[in-house]
């Protein structure tokens, strides 16, 4: 009787472990919202020769501190932090007269660019069910040439707080040139403090962009960086987390794995 009871308990424990593993609750980081830092390129209305003119704001960063509109603060033109993780996502480029529905992707690793692996695009269907499309990056570029923009998301440890820095346009070129400095086998951008500086460019018209430089490496807590990276690599994510109907895969929703945190 004892053996049968132990066996029943063992099966029950296995079932409980399986349910716990698949529930997703253990995959959530300790943060519900991660503040997002952007380069501020907003315009301010000023008087010029007696006329109201929109003038680009001075070089500065702005940080979104919550989900509600207006929850943001200006944080100046410089800050420091440690880059724990670099990810990317794509969004549809603005069209005055839209030719296709708006789309965006989950966040993905840079390895997607060259290794033929696939990632997921969510198409927002007005008045219908949103659609999920699984593509390699090469397939994506060919299908949506001229209709998308690439963005980078940097997960940064800044003053013991995890924040995201969103980059696009010319700031991406600055990022890639900066990352090349850490290509040695025994080096990584995550071993160093990085200084983010917002600068003004005047050509072809005034705009604010980014300059990156290495800071004080003594401030880097490698154990905290490793812990943060573990939080940012989910055990598993299903394409259905994006929400929508899969339109180009023979696999079931439960079989399609994504290797990154969904961008919603």
C-alpha cells in the first residue's frame, strides 16, 4: 500500500512540476515595467523674427517612466551604464498613404541577421484578427524592402536600475561602430561602462543623435550583469504570446519557439 501511495505521490509531483514549469510565472523578471530612454528630437515653438517657429529641442535624453501618457522625464544630455544585452526589432515605416497594415516584430538577437533562423512579425489587421508571420531576416528584407525600419534595444544597468535604450537611424551606426571595439575573444561591451552622450548634428537639417564611449570599468559588477542577462533570456516563449493567427507555418502555435521577449 505504501509503494502504491508513493507512486501516486510521485506522479502527482511530476504533474505539479510540469504545470509549474509551463505556467510562465517563473519566467517573468522581477520588473513589470522597464523605463525606456530615447533620444529627444521633439520640437519647441519659439519666436524667430516675430514668427512662431518650430525649433528642434536641445540635445537631451528623455526617459519614459510608466505606461501612462506623460509619464516621462528629461534626464539631460549624458548618462552612464553597463550594456547587459543588445536586441533588435523592426517596425513598419511611416507611409502617408498606407499600402499594407502596420506591423512590428518581437525583439530578437543579432544572430538572426545572418544565421537563417526565423523570427515573428505581427500584422495589425483593422477590424479582424491580427496575424503572425514567421520569416528569416533575409525573407523579411526581400518581402518588406523599403517598408520597414530597424531599431535596437539596449538593456542597460544604470545606477543599479535596469532601463532600456531605444535607438534607430544614425544612432544605430554609432552603436555598431562602438560594438566593433569589443570584438576580441576575451572582451565584451558588457565588461565595460558605457557613456551615452546626446549630440546635435546640423546636416542635412538639425537633429539630435548619439555618441558612445567607454567609461569607468571599475564600476562594473560582473555578477549583477550576469544575473540581469539570465533574467532577459526566457526559458521558453511561444509565438502565441504575440497574439494573433499564424499565417505561414505548418507547425502548431505550441511548437513554434521564439528566443526573445515579445515586443508588444
